[in-house]
């Protein structure tokens, strides 16, 4: 079996290698804590390097250096998690931890075991702090990266509990015959936990980036509604669902009346506010099963699965009334009333229409609503069983 010095040196080399991997792979996540995570692994590597030197020389300065580097690693780790969550790190506490660790271990008035136990409790408290920061992910999906990171943090805490239970083996490596089994177990757990932490952190960063890219590809930035691409995919899904269930599908095409005049008179920023207000009105008056999306420009589409024409028309009239009363554009001291026109088409069971036909018929209904004077709803229902265009 290799001696403790060799094992500690191998773990130190592994930690520094993992730090290089995190620094390289996480170079696109500089503002999310990747540099701090790499620094954490470097500090852990320096910890085990000091332990290997302590095993060979047994000098007290290597003992203090080991715990000092370990405390720096804990501080860097908390710093990394704060950066990931876009929180301001408590720099004072992060600086105090290494200082308190070295000073506490230097106290001759306390027994060696008690000193190690106190510092281990302090390190364990920082792991609890890390677990608390990970619970901030509750606002996002609990993905695989978070789970891996939690496992690594729990393993790290378990290794610290082992140090707390057998403090003497953390203080000196001279009595290798007696201290090897628990010390080796602690080494192994800490080493595995370090790699779990680094891997989980990179996974979290990658998953967050993927969520951001998906959002950019599918969500309209201004209204925070599904964009046209995502809208059509969702519409395809509900249309197929209605076909299988033999239920009607109502599609509402919504257009803001005289929107160009609003932009010209009040400015494009005010026009953007109007679109955002209308999107909130539309979202707040539909069912959870309905789909609301921005079709383009000042046009929106609402798809109501399993909804007949009477229900859809009531919804459309309610939306028109709500927009009239709640939405307006402002310029200087004057306010411009905002209204919408709605074209409604209901696809009945048995209709042989493509998705493009459905949207086109809703658009034609909108054209009739605008031609009839705007600020109104026009319902278009083709004869059941007929094919569009015949």
C-alpha cells in the first residue's frame, strides 16, 4: 500500500488537474464563478501537498499551511456559489475564515484534538452554507448538475464529520500505523467530493446556458410570450390533440388598431410598452390550457383547444373590452386609447384543414374585423366537412 505522503501528493496532483479542466472548460462562464471554482480546487490541491510534506517532515508549519489552504478553498467555494447566483459575496467572512483557522490551530491553550474539532465544525458550517445557496436553485429546475453538486457537498460534509469524530488523525501523520485507515477514508471521500463539486458546477453552468439559449430561441424578448416559431410548434401540438379527441379548436388572431400611429405620435418605446401591456392582458384572461404567442409585429395569436365558437367569441369580446379599459399610450400629458381587433376561426371536428389553413382563415377573419371598423370581433366558421380552398 502506498504511504500517506504518496497518496496525498497524488490527490494534490489530481486536484490541480481538475482545476485546470474547470478553468479551460469554464472559460465561457467567467462571470458565473468558474474562476473561483478553479481557485477552490487549487487550494485543495495545496492542502494535500502540505499534508504530504507534513507526512514526510512532520513540521507544524505544514500542518498550519494545510488547514490554511483548506480554509481558503472553502472561502473560494462559497464565493463561486454567490457568483453563480448573482449575489454579492460576504467578503469579510470569506477573508476571516482562513485567518481564524490558522490562529485557532495555533492556540496552545487548547488541546490538539479540541482545536481540530473546532476548526472542523467551522468548515462544516461553510458546507451547510453551501447547501443553503444550492437551495436557491428552487426557482429553476432541479437539474442533474444541481443534484451532482449536492451529492458532492454532502460527501464533503461527511468527510468533515469523520475529521470531527477522529480529530487526532487530522493533526499529525507521524503515527501512521494507527491513523492510516480513518485518514485514508477521509482522503478518499474528500477527493471524490472535490471532483463531484467541480463536475456538478460545470454541469450547472452548461444547463443554465442551455436554458438561456432555449429561451432566446422560443420567447419574444419584449412581451415574454412564445415567439412565432414556438407558437406554431405549440399550435401544431394542440391541433393534433383536438383531432384525436374530435373536439373544436378556436384560433384568435389579435391585432392592435392603428399601431403605426401610436409609434409615430408617441415613439417606439411607448409602442413597446403598449405591446407589453397587451400581452399581459391576453395572458391574464385565458385558461392555462390555452396558448398565447406573438405572431409578429403587433399581431398575437391565441389558440383555445376544446373550445366551441360561442365560448371563443365570449373570450374575444372580453379581451377587446379589457384592452379598451386597461391599455393606453401616453405622450406628454395626453393619453391615446388603445383598441384591438380580433379575427376568430373555429376548426370543427372533421374539417380537413392544415395548420396553415387555420391560421390563414383566422387572419382573414381579422381582415374582416378591421374592414368593418376595428375594435371588434369577427367570427369565421367554414362549412363542416369541406376542404379549404375548394
